[in-house]
């Protein structure tokens, strides 16, 4: 079933450092998703801890927090039909070695700890994560003329 959703994406520090931010955003745009919010920031430790709270206590948690706070990121909200699943599929599997060719991680990454991009995994997480980075008034819902050529 097609349902219009919003999802949070983060173009991670490795992608910004490798000058892939534009290319990655472009993949989501080309898919047909709309940018509803966008900004560049450096995530601090308290924000990283809130974002990755579900991973607290896992062996990779400390490295993950170090990594996500290590440089600027681009954070955005994508909107469109089934935006959460569409974004996750375009990102590819968490481990870039096994991520499908054609996906962002499959095309551009090799390491699970440096996998370029984050996307919310469910409607509840999307709502929580969007709220970590954006106030309601920062999000602009709109329609483009092209949208009728993307979804009926
Ligand atoms: P996701 O980003 O595909 O949703 P999650 O399981 O939510 O994957 O993990 C969050 C992030 O934590 C991953 O994107 C990855 O950067 C990192 N991560 C997950 N599992 C491992 C691991 O086993 N080793 C190192 N880093 C990991
Ligand atoms: Mg996740």
C-alpha cells in the first residue's frame, strides 16, 4: 500500500569528508523523494546518545558515537510514498560489503562503521529522529509539479 511518509536521513561524516553529500542527496531526489528539510551540523555527544539510544551497550556503540560526532553531517527529512522503506532500500544493507550493487552503500562504501548514510527504520523512529533535529516549523511539506509523474 502506498502511504505518504516522512523519514530522517543523515549523510554521515565519512560522506561529507569524501565529498559525496551532493551525490547521495541526488540519489534520493532522483528516486522521486522530496526534501522537506535540510541542514549541515556537527552532532555533539548528547545528541548522538539520543539518536543511537537503542544501540547503547552494544560492542560498537562507543565507536559509533565517536564516528558520528567526528565531523559535520547533513541531516534532512525526505517525504514521499513509502519514504521509509524506499530510503532504506536505496541506502542498502548496513554492511556495505553485502549491500546490493546499485544501492548507496553498495556503490560507495566498504566498512560497516563507515557506511555513509543513515535512514529511519520505522514510522515511530522516523518521528522520534526528526524531532531530534528539526522543529515542526523547520519542515516544509509541499508538492512539486513533477510529483504526479512519480506517484499517482
Ligand atoms: P542501519 O544504519 O542500517 O539502520 P543499525 O543496525 O541501526 O544499522 O546500526 C546503526 C549503525 O551502527 C550502522 O549504520 C553502522 O554504522 C553501525 N554498526 C551497526 N552494526 C555494527 C557493527 O557490528 N560494527 C560496527 N558498526 C556497526
Ligand atoms: Mg538503524
